[in-house]
C-alpha cells in the first residue's frame, strides 16, 4: 500500500501539467473540454451520475461519494487518437493523466465522506501551417498551442435520509494557455519572426449535487457546476532577428459558464444495471478579456449505457467481481468550426475487475466519428482508451467488537 501511495503522489504533478490536447478544436476558448469521467463512466457511454459506487470517486456529482465504502485513492488517464479524412497531416495521438482523487469516510450513520482531487478541465495541443507571399517573397506561417486548465477540489457528502444523498465541493481553477505564431520566409535574406501569447488563469467555483434512491433499484441525480469568473493575465512575447521584447500586465476576465448534468439509473436485477445521462453547458456568452467569442456555442451530451456482472452468486474469484460495460453517446461540442457546430457520436465498451484486496481497475475503449465530410476538417475517426485505478483501505472503517 505504501508503494501505491508513493506512485500516485509522483503522478500528481503530471495530472496538473499533462494538459496536452491534440485536436485543432483546442485552439478555441480555453481548449478542448474534458468530460470529467473515469474509465467506469466512459465504458458506460459517459453515464453513471446516478450510479452509486463503493469505489469510484465521481468528479461531477459529489453526492455520489456517500456510496464509497472505505478510504480511496484514485488515478485515471486516457490516450486519444483522431484521424481526419482530409489527410494524415490532421491526425494526432496524445496521452494525458486526467485526475487524482482522495476520499475519506468520516462517519457512518449519515455516511459522511470527505474528498479532494485534481482534474484536467481542458487541453490545448495543436499545430497548423499555412503558406503565403508578401512582395513576391513566399513564407510559411505556423500556429501552435499548448497548456490548458485544471482544477483542484475539496468537498463533503452526507446522507441525511436513507433515500437522499447530497454533496458540495469547492473548486480552484488554474492553468496557462500558450498560443504561438511563427512566420518563416523561404528567402534567407528575410528573418523568422515569432509571436507568443501566454495567458495565466486563476479563480474559484463550486459544484453541488444530489442523488435520490427509490424503490426497486431506481435512482435519479442532478448536479450543477456554478459559473466562474477567472482572473486572467496575458503576456505577449515578440522575437525578431535583432531583439526580443515582452509586453506584460494585460489583465481581464475568462468566463467558465454553468454546467448541468442529470442522470437516471435502474437495476433490473442483481446483475444488470442500465443508466442514462444528459449534460449541458452554454458557452455563447462566455467572455475572454471582455469579448464574447463567436466560435463558441452551447455544448451538450446525451448518453445511455449498461453494466453487467459477469459472475453469479455461485461464481468464485475474479469472475464474480468483474463487470462488463457498454454504452452509446452523442455529443455536440462547444466549438463552431467555419460556422458549423461540431459533434461526435460514438460507442463504448468497458471492463472492471479487482486487482488486490479492496483495489480495483477499470478499462474503457471508445470509437466514433467527429465532424462531417462537408466541414473544413472533414469527418474524423476518433478512438480513446482510458484507465482508472482505485486503491482502497479500511483504515477508517469501524469494526464491530467481538
């Protein structure tokens, strides 16, 4: 157990820094938004907001923490590949650590749980090239971006009534977005010029949630991540043939709009669970240094999924505790490309299994299509592979006296 804690503490800074995106869409807004889901939820088509778990620490609904059975330490990561029908130059593959979470059970009569975590909120990682001429001299313009935003959170969940679970968490958003433009002339008599814009962000917000459990395995949930106004500071760096210069001190506001998520789940029997989720976030009025970006729009996701226990009550070992998952989802992204809304539709599969003692691992695979053949980038094949590992210990679990 000690080795696992050391490993996850080593991964902690990577979770904050590995904010590389990859898609050209990450050029807009604060970058390409993460869905804030672990491999279990991803395997079920990004459902699970209303699904209580004894080991999974939810990022979007703190009320679900009351179902945690013991102390948990959880980490997750994802590899994404996208291939455009317009050519190999628009394809990419990237890996990022997504989250690191910690949860402690404090009290059992009302299932009090404290949780803290670090999550990637958005990633920026693109590179574009364009060719042109000026005064008969040809040049290449290169545009690239890196960085993104993350948030640290801490919150509490309780179960005041047998059917009511509520939770709340505070978030601190932070991160730096880097955008660079390089103009390189083919003629050696003309020097390369580089301009880089670096924007740092910081600010707070909250997430509130509830899960209501009904008869016969039915559960519903709702959560809201409040809007946030981040303090943003922008520096401009200019690099010329003869000298470099930096313009510092431009300050402004970066808006993160309110995000809603609703969930429904139903246990058909002791081995089969079905779920459906809806999430929505409207970016149309979001300001960047006081200016509303026309390339941003309302994004939403509609999804459905299922989880099946592979073993029966008579099964033994790993088979009894393993889970298979399936799901489908349709998502409208919050970015307009050439005035056209971007969307993606995909199917998912997942597998969950015990690792040792109270620890579990989850794997998921997503495959789908993003965009359309008529768009600037064309239709794109999208594949994601994700993993989560949740380490559990009974340090704070009370044992009955003999």
